[in-house]
């Protein structure tokens, strides 16, 4: 789907997990609508391929589980561009699935925590430090329906995504008068490569709980994400937007 809007002309955007899946789709739409996009990802091969598909973008190798890597990545963008207008944090991992909590190794749980929750903390913290100096900005994190309702067999993922929701609601209130908005999207299952890696019963379990009885699409995600981080979403902060086909409405 092509987009002819120019909502993000002269804006600088960072998209984590920007080399694949939801992140790549969001980055592409931001770019199509005029933004200079920096793709943050830990997979150098995917970064190299993704960069070729964008009109105006730059790749930065960033591991969101590494606090220093995030800090340096954000600093590089500001050093290059002099500002940071939009951050969309899509990087995340599923971790153990189809696995009861008693069978989850603490090392595996910690890995999901470092990427999904501590990574969200680091991205938000360092983006805010730069945005606060300029008195404006948009930060959007990705939570999950699993963070609201809990998905069976996905303890680490559900717990860390619930943490993302709490982070957004707290930080958004802290900066409500600053000109910076901090929000999240809580999607139900979206058809991406990450979802393709799940066991089929897991996908069926999730779609069966969706009143629309289907996965969401990347176009539906990007439409909502880009509205939230545009000037049109200026009166929304500390909020979690459902994108769940009717599964959750709170």
C-alpha cells in the first residue's frame, strides 16, 4: 500500500527492530511520509538488506538489551541530525513458548526481560533525554495483548509486555506537560515472521480468542502507529492502544 501523506516531512525518526517485521513496516511508512529514518537492529544482515529498500534511511547496529548500545545509538542520531522527533520501539523476542513456568530456565526468562522490558526502559530513557532538551517528541512502544491478558505457555513474554504497559503509563504521566507523548500499542497476533516461528497451536489459541477470528495485518499496525506519533495524536499520552480485533477493549 502506498502513502502520499507528508506528515513527517523534515522529521527524524528511530525505529528499533527496524530491519524486519512490524519495525520494518513502520519504518517504511514513516519514510514514505517524509521522515529521515534510522533503522536500529541487532541483525546486521537484515539491516543491510532493509536499508536498500528505503529512500532516506540510515542503519545503526544496536542491541536494545545492551544499555550502552542504545545510548550510543541515540547519541549518533542526534549528533548527525541535531534532533530526534519520533521513536518507535518495535524490537522484541518471544522467548520460551508452549512452555509452562516450571519449565522455563531463568537464563531464558532473563533474556526476554533484557530485550522486551529493560530494552524499552533504555530506549525510552535515552530518547527522553534528547527530546526534553528540544521540548517535543513522540515515543511509541510495543506492548501486547499478552501483557493485558496473559497467553498460556508464554510466561516471560506476557510478564515483560505487562511491564511495558506499566512503563508507558508512568513515564507518560511524568512528561505529560513537556510536549512529549509516550504511548504503546498492544496488538493481538499480527502476521509477521516472528509469529511464523510459533507453534501452530499457539497461533490458533490466539486467533480463536479474537472476535474477528484473524490475525492483524502490517498495514493495520502501521496506520495506527503513524497516527499516534504524528501531530494528530497530540492529546494522547500514557495510553495503551488496543489493536486486537475486539479481543481487548480496555
